């Protein structure tokens, strides 16, 4: 792998107009990644999902250089019907379309920061890989007081032109004071055996509101890692919803720093897995000042030989008095070969707090199924009704009605 990495890095240097300093910075991160490699079970954060082995088993050898000089056709059939929205369209890792037609253009700024290293540096080999090979990077700034009129959907699409490729993406968002943004990450792949490595950074100023919905619903054979860092100032609110279902492997990480008084973070997620899929959600909510709130609810329905893991941590700084933190994960195992692992954590250094966490997993309640069958339903209908109610509890936490209905249609849950 070392030889391939060096060869692909040389191609990047040759194809980009980089200064010697920029080359040295990227080379620094490349060397870090070569030293550390892909995460494995020796790292506590990856104890349930050995990415090194997952890539070896499902992909084999990866190539890391992508030539972004030629355009890709945008497949408009992937666009969501019935929901007026703005668009950013990635095809094979290249931005092919930016459409903010529903918004006031003077209230949104798009900054090309391709040659800058992201200000947030997640201490991981995957961050090193992203920094070494990222080619195009943009920052979207929402100016003071502007509320987006319509949601922004970021379409992450791939096609059969790529195979055994590593794609690295990065986007930064800055929401100025008194702003709001509804953002949907929608994955739709027709490629196979690729590794997508995606980093987002969100900077929420005072009274800013971010609603971020990450949707991986459509069947594909790719491997994905998504990391979101969220910085929150006074009175800001972040709401993150994750639907983790379609990819062969997917790990979503959310790191949220509540640095301003009365800031709040809400993370809700669903695993809906079959076959031998393996997915994970990891969340860290850092309460760093007083009067902050967090709420996390993760539920999973696992069939066949699928596996899911949830690692959730609530950290409370000594200054963070009057913290309110809640975390719960639950899973229904539909097959004896399915597996759910949970690692809930509380790390508290303040004494005036209200924090709780818990986790549970098991099969469907046979008594409930028997009761429903006694009311005229057959076994499959009874099972479907119980699963529907189990997942609806999470979907109902979505505060945007339009997007809630979209998610319900994608999953197939009903009131």
C-alpha cells in the first residue's frame, strides 16, 4: 500500500499548482497516514469495526488519486421529487452542480479553500488521509440573520466509472448569528468497492440553528466513513438525524462541542440492516459550559447476519454546571446471527448535572405478536407493525415536517 500511496500522491503534486509549503504540509499528513494506516481493533474507537480488515475483505487494494479534470454527467433521476430544495451534487467525488436558486445569493458566500488545511484537525489516520489527498474544498457561509428558505440537499453519487478508489471530501459551513440551515446528505451509489472518506465542519454562531439529516438508504457495496464536527456558541441548536441502511459498511461520527451557554445538541439515528452489512454510529457530546443540553436516541432493526454498533459519550466539563444530558440505544434482533454492540459512556466533572444513559437489545416480543394476531393480523403483519412503532419513535423526533415525511416514505414507516 505504501508504494501505491506514494505514487498517487506524486500524481496529485503533478496535477495541482501547489506551493512548496503546501506540498510539505500534504506530505506531512501522508507520512502520518502511512505510519498509522487504516484504523483497526487496537484503537478503542474502532473496537467494534476494524476498518483495515473491512477494506481488505471487501475491496482489496485501493488507489488514492482521482483525476477531477473531466466532468461527469449528473443523473437527475436521483433528485428528490415533491420537495423544493437547493442542490450540491457530487459525482465520483467531484462537485458537478451547485444550485441555490431558492435563496438570496448575496446572503450566502461560497469560499474556495482547496489549498488550505481545515482548521479542525481530527486526530485520526482518516483525517490524515483526507488532508493528504483532498483536492477541492469549499466553505459555505450563511450571513448574519439569514434563514434558508428551502432545504439544501447534498447528493453524494457515484457511478461505474470508479472501482477500488478512495474518495476524500470536505465541506465547511459557517452559520453566522441568527441564521438557520436545513441540510440533507443523500447517498446514492451505483459504483462498487470504493471507500468514501467524508469530513464536515459546522461552526454555529449565537442563535444559529442547524438541522442535518444524513440518509444512506439505497443498496450499495461501498464502504463509507463520515465525520461531522459541530462547534456551538450561545443559544445555538443542532439537530442531527442518521438513517444508516444501504451501504456495505458505514460509520458515522458526530463530535459536538457545546461552548456557549444554553446551546443544545440533538442526535437521533436508525440502523435498518440486512444481509451481512456492518454499520456504526459514534457520538461525542462535549458540554463545556453551563446550562447546555443534549439528547441522543439510537435504534436499530437488524436481520440476517448484519452487525451494528453504537458508541456514545457525554462529557461534562467542571465548568458545565446545570448540564442536561440524555442518551439511549435500543435494538431489535430479527435473526440469531445478527449482532448489536453498545458502549455508552458518561464522563462528568461537575456536580449540578442531570445525565443518564442506557442500552438494550433483544428479539421482538412474542406476547405482543400473539396479541396482534389475536386481533386479526397475520404473523408478518404483526411483526411489521411492531417494527414500525419501534422506529417511528425516532422519526418523530425530527422537527421539520417536510423532511420528517420524506424520511418516513424512505423507511416505509406509518403513523
